[in-house]
C-alpha cells in the first residue's frame, strides 16, 4: 500500500473512533456543559483531519488552509457557546 493510502486509512479510523467516543459520551457524561465541550472539541479535531488529509490542504496555499481551519474552529465554537447559554 502507498503512504497516502495508509494515511487516509489511519485518518478514517481516527474519525470513526472519535465518532464512537462522542456516542459513548452521550450515555456516560451527566453534565451537559462537559458533553457539549467534548463534542465541540471532537468536531474540531475531526474537521482538521478532514481539511488536512481528505481535502489535501496540508500542502495548499497557507491562506486557504487557514481559512478552512478557522471555519472548523469558529463554527463549532459558536454552536457550542449557544448550546451552553441556552
């Protein structure tokens, strides 16, 4: 297998593991604020993985990569803040 295939497969496994951890956290965590924080952080990590590995922006121009990584951080952050405040 090529290095790219191995990296994509490992990233896919990490994404699935984070999804399963989020699912388990909904059953195990009693505090809603902690759960929201955990899910938001998970979404940020997953988004960064997708941007870097599957979209191939790790080697793209810095402006494009920073723009999409900012989107991955800002949008879940805003949604998490709204959920905590409600």
